[in-house]
C-alpha cells in the first residue's frame, strides 16, 4: 500500500487530497462532512473496509464556512464541484480504474446527488450516501429521480435532524436503505456506545454486501 498527499489547482482554486493506493482496479472517492472528517469513526472504518477489499481510496480535503449551508442546494453543489472536479480529473487522468465508488457524508452527499448521479460518465458508479440532507426538498427530489438507475446505499439515523420517513420511498432494486434506530447525524446513539457500535457494524455490513 502506498499513500500520496497531493494538491491540484487552477487559476482560482487549490485543493489537497490523499490517495491511498492498493494496486487494485477499483477506487472510492470520499467526500467528508463540514466537521465530520475522515478520522471520525464512520469514514475511518469505511476507508478500512475499502482497503480490505483492495479498493484505492481518495480523501478530498475541502473546507467551507458554515454559512455555505444557508445557500441553495444547487449553489452548494456548484461551490463544492469546483474543488471536487479538480481532484477527479487529476486522479482519473493518471489511473485506469475499472470501477468507481463514491462515498459522501452529510454535505458531501450534495455533489453526489446533484451532479454525479445525473452524469452518464458515472452511471455505473456505486453510490454510498451517508446521512444525506433529506429534508432539503430539492435534494430529496433529485434523489428520487436518480435512485432508479444507481446501485448503492442510503444510510441515516432515525434521530438525525435531516431524517424523514419518506426515505423509504427511495428504496429500489438497486438502492438499499439503512435506517439506524435512535442514531443522530453522526450515527451515534446518545450515551450508548454499544448501540452506536452496533449501528456502525450494520452500516459496514450493508456496504460490504455491495462490494
């Protein structure tokens, strides 16, 4: 295994990323939350799961002010894609990967739903949507239109402030739903570490079935 720390830039943007290489033919691009970063339990163990299966991993290191969340869903996606596209172009132009997996947490699901799931270039990619912001109407409607053509998993806690019971409408033959009972937006069950760990195990088992 080899780890590269890289940065890419254009005239207006500069972004860094970590590329963990296993020598495999598959890659997982990971998009973190605003404050839920790659060393946090969910993203850390999803990374470990990918490496277990010989899947390369790219962590994109973006930072945005919290005020970004006051923007429309499309505006957020546009801001993030300026950074994400730089990384995708750099990685995919230098490596011939056969399969792509996208894993987004919270705000990191917005560019996935608003762009990648609508782009024919990624029509065969596996989509892991971890605690998506389902109460954003625009995002939910985009997701409802896209789930019929993508293989993947939607994970959300029943006590997440972005949770809606309408999440079950998104289940299809290829898109699975995992609702973690009593879990919050970090997929933690308050004051119950054992329950939190069981919820994390459920998520990892569900992802592993897709791999």
